C-alpha cells in the first residue's frame, strides 16, 4: 500500500494537497488584446497568398483526396490550383500573369 492509502486507512491525513492555481489579475478583455498583439508566423509557402475555404460533403472530400493521391501523388493544394485554372479557362477569365 502507498503511504497515502495507509494515511487514509489509519484516519490520519498526511497527504499534502496542492494549492489551487492563482489566477492572474488580467481580465478577459486584456487577455484577448494580448493574444491579438502576437505576431503570426505562417509558413513561407503562404507568403503573399490568400486562403480560400470551401465546405463539401464528406464523400466529396474523400474523392478529392483519392484523386490527389492517384494523380502522381499530388497534393490537394496542387489539385485545387489545377481546378481553378480550368474554371478560369472555362469562363474565359485570364489567369493572373504573376502566377504563371
């Protein structure tokens, strides 16, 4: 038996209890402001880029991942860029020159 179990069994409380953590004096508003001041460091591959999020059914997401892996082990990112290029071509919208 451990000492803590022996102490409880004998009626003696020898177990040292941890002190509750003290909360900082900062308010929630101050904490949110402090969090907002932190500089984000996204990966270098995202520099100069803007994220676009779309929501699809689970089956569509699985199919996209399957296509990406079957297409010369491409990434979903590369597959998405190709899809946008095809969309631009379909609607005769010029692809931005800077991107090539």
